[in-house]
C-alpha cells in the first residue's frame, strides 16, 4: 500500500511539473526559433541580372522605304546581322544604359521611272546605331525596354538607263524602338527588339540630273548576349 502511494505521488508530481513548465518552454522555443525563417524557404534576394558590360550577336530582317524625287517611292527589304554591345546600370527593377551595334546588311529593291527608260536600284549594305536604353524588369529575369538614339546607313544607289551611273550615299538619322530581354542565367540573355529609323534626305547627282532620297527603315532583330 505504501509503495503504491509513493508511486502515485511521483506520477502526480511529474505531471504537475510538466504541466507547469510547458508554457514557459513553449514560449522559450517560440522566442528562440519562432521568428527564424525556415531553411530552404528564404526569399531569393533580388539580383541585378542586367547590370554590366555586354556583347553579343544580332540578326534579323528589315524593310526600307525610299521616297525619291524624281522616281517616286520604292521598297527594299532583306536581312541584316552583326554585333551589339553596351553597358547597363540597374537599380531595383529599373535599368538604364547605352548601347550600339554595327551590322552588315543585304537590303535591296528598286523601281522603274521616266516611263520605264530608267531604273533606280536601292541597296543598303551597312547599318549602325548608338542609342540610350531604359527599361523595367517585370520579373527579375524579364526586362521590357525602350530605346532612342542616332543611326547611320551606307547605301548603293545606282541608276541604269540614259543619264544613269553608279552612286552611293551615307544617311544619318534618329531611331526609336523597344523590345524584351530574358536572362537565361547571370551571364547569358536573349532578346528581341524592333527599331524604326527616320533617315534624313540626301541628294545624289547623276550625269542626267539629281535625285533626292529620303529613306525610313523598320528592323526586327533577335540577339544572344553575354554579360561580363
């Protein structure tokens, strides 16, 4: 009987002790660990994936409309490709930078004029741009951007028929455009962009007279970029 009473007392004391100490223990555990992030669930800190120097290759298509007097309007189209590079600064989701490109092109077209006795040939073989770029990252890996800057194109403009001759000209103007860039990893990204370029008019002199050319260009390009 005494032994059973002793066992009951021990059980009662142990139960009471556990009951009394449990809230404090729970509070200690909560204070110590409750506010700590769960391992593997920490939010990934934002990374400036689009900041730094970059260099890449670009390729695409172009359409150029030549308004000329005399001669009317002619269309030229074709492909272009080359190198693109620049530098970007990033602050949170905002990106700003400067970039340029130099491209070889095969953009050609033409039309007849003077009742078909002459033919105007329009061909652009080189293009280059230097522009500002500003954008916003809709996710850490996806950047939407716009661009604005200056442009240059080298063109061959021969005229065949009476009074015609081989000629060439350089055109300068401004360009505006936009696109999207996706970071594939911290170094590589892919992008697509559209550029509209309004070139100033140039007057070209032939043996048979002068022709004023005023081209506008639309280019669509995809690029693969490496960021240093």
